[in-house]
């Protein structure tokens, strides 16, 4: 199942060159990111990254095992994460009210 575009940001915990899967952590939550379609991005453990793409949930897997198929990725060391989360909340509130998009 594919969900609408979503954005995730967090500290890079691990990265596999063989599978192109990055694992980022933010506030105790862990996210798996498929980076195979990204170019010109270099991964450094403990750096802060932002990814935008579709959330993929494979049949038979739990929702917490979802994978973000990244379309865009960038390093954002120095970004204010509190302000980032607040802006995401406002965006999702706007989308729900004016565009009929429900956030997950």
C-alpha cells in the first residue's frame, strides 16, 4: 500500500550500501528509508537528514515496519527540530482543513 507524500527527518543511525536502506531516529521513533533513487547524497552516521517520499507498507507487515521510498534527501545538520515539527503540524492541519487530506 502506498500513502501520500510524507516527510521524515532524523539522525542517521545506520546505512547499508548493499540495500540502500538508511535508518534514522527522531525522538525515540525509528524510520527506515529506501534511498536507492537518490543521487549525490553522502551519508554520515549521526548527521541530521530530511527525506521526502511515499510511505510503503508491505502486505503482512506491521505499520511500524513501513518504509519511506525517498524521492528527495538532504543533510540538514543545524536545523531546529522543534521548529521543523511545528511546521509539519501546521502543514498537516492546513491540508486536513482545506484539501481533505488526513495525516497518519
